C-alpha cells in the first residue's frame, strides 16, 4: 500500500509570493518523516502541497514535481480529488463532523467518494478503521453516538480512522497532537508507530521530543527573514539530525538557541 514520494525542485507560491523554495527530497515508504522548524518557515505549506490541499487557497500554485509511484501529482489531467484519496490528511485540531455519529464519521470519506458500500462491508470497514486507530475498544458500544462527544484525543484518533478508512497510501499529519494533553499525545504517537507498517507518514510537529521519538527521518525547514521563502535546510536520519546535524542552523534550532 505505502508509496515512496519523490519531490523535485518544488517551489510553492501564494499568488506572486514564493513561500517555499526549491525543495527536493525523497520520502521513503513505510516510514515516518517529521518536518520541524520555526513558525512561518513553510513546513505546513510544504505538507499541504503533497496532496494538493495547498491549491484550495485562491492563487496558490506550485512549480516542480511531487511524484508518487511514478506519477507526478501535478501532471496534466491529474484530478486533485483522486490525489487526496491517495494521500490522506489529519489536521491540527480534531475535526469530526459534529452532526454525525462515530460510525458515520468513519465512513464519511468513503461516502464522499461516492462509493456504494454494503452494510456488512461498512460494518467491517468501521471496525478495522477504528481498530487501526486504536479506538475500537473505547467506542464499540456507542458507534451511533455523536463523534463530537468524544474527548480531544479520541476525536483525533477518530479523524485518523476516517482518514485510513479511504485506504490511502500516504498519511499527512499537520501537528496532530498540538491540541492534545500528554496522555492523548502518547496514544497518537503509539498509533503513528503502528500505522507506518502500512503507510508512508509525514508529520509536521513543533514538539522536538515528538519528532525524535516517532520519526525515522527528519527535515528541518528554516527561513532567512520576513518575506523570504522557507527552505529545507537539512534532511537526514532523525538520530543524525538530533545528535550530529550537518548544518549550524539545525543545531541552533534543536538546541533551542532560536525559534
């Protein structure tokens, strides 16, 4: 299922403003890649370019390539909706659909994609997705209750279940734990470790310990100054980035000298 992502000479724009400049990187399948760096340096913008969510903003566009499984997501005739089916997204704030039950939340993406699904198949998909998100045992007796009635950490795992129900190949997570308490954060981190057996995962985080704990590789983004584009300064194995980075800026950021 999981796929390698090859990013080549990617420039990301908001209108005329170059927000992220010249990123080239390979993200390995069945791995967790963390993106770190100070606020406003383009990490989330880069993340959103990996499933064309970036383009939802009027005037936003990219130059360069994002290739998954040999296909450039920005190639002519590529449907962004299909891209987002392959490359799922989990956002910073848990966003279950408030009027929907837990069960309906899990199936929302599948139904959005106009997939007709038999009740027995739907039941099975709900269970496997919730099990996949380590949530089944907590909610199996209240699947028809609103998803918004869950705790913050449970809501975020419900959103992860909704994402994996569509059977994507890549899962992007934009600061998935920033709104959560430490116990819920650990639950999501444990989940990320399990999910990488089946998916390629890319996570933006401001929490250095989290990046160090749950990622295989880390990319450090930085910005030279206000109004300048963000750049990928360094990308390497997480151990190396945290223990022996090649770039002084990386070391300064990780040791807390700036950012």
